[in-house]
């Protein structure tokens, strides 16, 4: 699948793709796992990356060997992550430049996140990107979180864009699956060391990559 010559819209995932919040999530997860007598491993992190709602609950229950307590554990993690995100949510390398170039070209831009709206709003505010997007859709605003396509379909609808002519930027297999299911062209930029995103139409090491800019119809500034 080739990228559209000029995207109808470009939709960014938030955690790990647009913002470097995965380090904040990791700090919160470390505390949670330590509280319950377990060590957070890289394999745990890979399983959790990009998940939300019931899927995240089941994964944490299994990791911490606490069946049936997923909702309470996720609430506990939520309290921890609000503190961490409030301290720091820096944009990923190249994110501000890419976003600015797209806006300068008049391309509609949105966010499609598997986090809840209040947390995404906090992260964007801390990052200095509050109001920088034409639409922000989060998991609590749709029927089904990623890997279902709902957040991407809703974001494209809010932007007045055909998903088939739009581009999604993702950092996790869960997010890539959601964006592909929505029918968008998907650029994968892994945020976790050693992770690959073979299901993405294009993989790149960062948002600075020339291939990313070309795929959204831009020329990388010198």
C-alpha cells in the first residue's frame, strides 16, 4: 500500500509516538509491580504497550498473579500515572517539527489514543501542545479501544477525512492493528527498544526520518 499523495488527515497516537510518556508509564508500572511483590520485566512491558481497558486489566492480573483484581489494579496504576505525567511529558524527537510542518501545509491533524481523555489532555498540556490538534479522540469516547479501529475512525470523522486517504502514526502492535483496521496508511515508529512493527506499511526509527516526512507529503527541512 502506498501513502496518499497528500493526506486527507494525519492522526498521531499519543503515548510513545507523539509524546515520550512511556517512560512515565514505566515508572508508574514499576511502582505498582513492586507494591505487589513482582518485578516489571521487558517482556511485561512489551505485553502492556498500547493496551487499554479489559485487555490491560487481564494482563496486569496475570503478571501480578491477582485474578479478579484487574479493575482495582488499573485504578491504582491510574493514580500513579497521573502523578508521573504531571511531572513530565516531553514531545518525542521530531514531533513538534512534523506537527508544525503539517499545520503549515493545512493538513488536518488529530490524536487517537488508547488512554482516557483526562490523561491525554494533561499530557498535551504538560508537553505544550494543548490546542495543537484539530481533533483528539480517546478510548473512553468510543465503544471499543485499540486494537479495534474505533478511535481512528472517530478521529477521521471528526477531521472530515476519509480514512483510506489518511495516515496514522503508531508505536505499538496494538495501535498498528487499530489503524490498519480503520483503513489508514500506517507509519510505525517503535518506542520500545528491540520492538519491530512489521504490520505497519512503513517503519522508521524516529519522526525525524525523511521517509516519514515523504510519506505524509512533506520535505524534511534541512
